[in-house]
C-alpha cells in the first residue's frame, strides 16, 4: 500500500511539473548564456574569518585570528564544483555547486557569480568565507531537567583540507564517553567520504567506520560504499522521566551497497541501489544492575535489499527561517525513496522476514511569503504473516514570513507504531520537543506533537561573533498505546515559554545555542513549575 501511494504521489507531482507555470526566479534562474557561452577562467575569492576591510572587525585580536587560520585550499573548493573551464556554461550546475559548497562546516557562506565577456566567454567567480575551525569543543547544556557536559578539542578544516579531527569527553544522564572522530568528505580530493569514530564509554565501547561514494549531485551516475558499526552499551526505559528498567545491548552491523542512475532527466533523477546488510542485536542483563531488567528479544538479520529513489530538481534559497542571517537551501521538490529486503534463515538470519521502508517529502510555496514542507516515512518487518516494529511518521512545517525580522512557524509531528521492538520505544518529553517537561516523560506506541512559534531575528551582532534571535512558543503533545512498563499516560500536555537564540558566525559550529524558559501547564506534581534548558540545535 505504501508503495502504491508513493507511486501515485510521484506520478502526480511529475505531471504537475510538466504542465504548471515556470518556477519563480528564486527557485530556478534562467540565464540567456545557458548552453551557449563557454566557461572561461574560474576565479576564487576566498575571505578569511574576519573582514579586515570592515573597521568593526579590524582589531588586534581578529587580525591575529586571521593570521593563525589556514584558509581552505584552492583544490578543496575547485574539487567540489560540477563544472570546469572550457565547458558549456550551465546555470543549473552553477546553482548546485554553490549548494554543495554551502554544506561544508568550514565555510560560513558560498556563492558563485557569472561574469560574461564580449567574446562569448563566461568567467566564474566563486566567493567563499571561512570560519574559525580550531578550538576547544566546550558545551554545557540542560534539557528536560538533565545536564550534559562536553569538553575536548576539534579541528574542522585540518591544514585547510576540509578534514575534521575531534577528541571529546562527554558526560550525560546515560554515560561518560571518551571519543575520537575523523571525517573527510572528499577523500583524496575525490567524492568518496570517510568517517571513523572510536569511543570508550562507561557502559561499553563503540566503533564506526564508513567509506561511501554517495550520489553527490543530481546528475551523479553511481554510488557505493560500506558502513560498519560495533556498539556495546547500557540502555534504560523510562516512566514519567525517571529510569525504571535497564538492559545491556550489543550490536554489530555491516552494510555493503552499490547504486546506479541515468542521471538527471527532464528535471528528475531516478536512482537504484542494491546491497546486503548484516544486523545482529543481542540483549542481556547489565553487569552491575541498579534497576529491574527489561530484556528485548535478540535479532540477527542478514538480508539483501534493493531501493529506488526519485527526486525532483527544485530548490529555494532563503534566509531567516531556520537560521539567522545566513543562506538557507530549502528543498521544495517531490522526493520518494523505497526499500525492500528479505531475511532468510538459509542466509544465516534467525528468522524469515520482509523488511521495508519508505520516505516521501514535498515542499509548497502556498503564497510568496508562505512555505509548507511535508515529509513522511514508514518502516517495519513482516514475520510469519505478522507485523513487527512498524513505525510511520508524518512531519509538517509551515513558515509565514511576516517581515525580514519576524516569522510565524507551526510544526506538527505525528508518529504511529505497531508491535514496536522493546529497544525502539516511543518517548515524548523535554528532549523531543515538549519543552516544559522532563525528558522521556511519556511512553507509548503513537504520539502527536504540535509546536507554534513566533520568531524574531534581531540586528544585534555582539562583537560580530554571533547573531541573536528570540522566540515565544507553545507546545502541545500526547501519546497513545502501550507503555511496556505500565507507566501512567496523562493525556494532552501543554506548555508555553520564551527563549533566546545565538547563532555563531565565525566558528565552525553548525549549531545554534538555545536558551529557553518553559512553563508546563499540565503533568503530575513531581515536575518543576519552570523548566530551564540550555542546548545546541542545528536550527531555530
């Protein structure tokens, strides 16, 4: 049924794209030189962290920062462009190259400008601005009544090569962890990305390794890679925000895959991927128990799978939506991904099972200053004719731009579950968007969360290091269905509050600091009448 609906969804979207009016200029810019002129010189205009031509940034400290910072190397930027000199000029490739550059954590912003010459040649100017990438990774946060601290050191643009190296010590309500990370999105100046993480935790250890050549562009023709995970640790189940049961988990996962595509055709890209997954999950008692045990059933799955993706080339560039004062790339096209796999005891699995998943998304500009983005996903297993671990989610985000400094925002997140695995609980609380309540406060099979925010984007730019915004908000949510530990479900829970947002503009942190004060309007007598949270998030 999910695949039938998805097919109709994409077919309708494709038909609409063939008959509707041309996209507005801020989504797809038509250039009279497109396909006619030839790319000439490609010039890089790389800005350091601070603009010393601006008197507000030309001081001793900022000059020292610029001298110590290694600006991104030319070949790192040039290697991410989808065009070369002496090729036909293509506006779509120019736009997509700018989006690729803006995804890098070591660049605050990137833009590409065409400069026509009288001889039919188009020179290209690539403008980028670096951010400071070396420094202590310090964080102290509080959400849902619990504290988290992290300290370490990180470099997100090692020697100007775009690589990330990080050493961290983190303590939270679940564990203490010492970890090392290495990331290179363009290994050897290629499109292959590499990720390595090794962690020594108070409750176990974890190792991750990934070598992946993704579909890096809309017209990319192949992908492939390997992902590996070895993870050992303690997990807990919660009742009204308090740990009530525990178990030890050990997981080993390997995913080998390869993908192919005919590239971008008539504004759409269609991609196929095939692979094999080994996913072994073992559960048992904690070596030094402090709570009653609740042990999930073991799962050993080995299965081949095939997936299909179709997506539309339609993007919108905006600002002051989810970020403050920086370019945001919003995907407004139609997109669908579906995957089917089969685990069989003859392959080495502990059961015969059909595994499936599907995701869909689409954006709408309902009016010039209003944008609606819908997304959904579903996944689960079919074992001996019975459904297992079925989860379906729907997200809706609605933006109303009232002015350049004010925006009204509504978000809805709904989740429906059936026969969930014990280690995949649905939890609702201060860590999942219900800001006036403790973390993991309610448990069930299904939930609904609604958030309403009035956002403000100020001109306050203290020390030219961070932009500042604010919000007045209200949240409402509830859960339905079974709580494995028999916790009380309290129906609808609501809160109101206000907060400040600080968005760094000179550091490589891709997170915004949130300081919120929330007032719960429901709940039981055990919770505080005021919840104060300090945390970092990727958006407003």
